C-alpha cells in the first residue's frame, strides 16, 4: 500500500503519516516499509496515471504492508 493511499484512508496528509514512522523506525519490523527505486517509481507512476487519469507524485513513495 502506498503511503499516500494510507494517508487518504486516515484523512491526513502523507507527510503527517510518514513523520512519526520515520521518527520511530526502531519500533517497527525491518520489513514494515520500503522505498521504491527511481525506476520502480517511474513505472508505478505511469501505471497510476493511466488507471486514475492523473495524480502524479514528485517523490518516491513509501510502501507499507497491507496489515497495518
């Protein structure tokens, strides 16, 4: 799940969701989140734009497991 999708689910901004996670990384399992490479991000971005008709994001998103 993308960080921006989880933020939308909780009706908050992506940066508001990511900040406490980044500040408390030691509290989460190592596989709790990961970042896309630039190539993965570009591929995903084009897929999202094609399916949703927009919503481009400038920075690589953080991905979180579906079980949060």
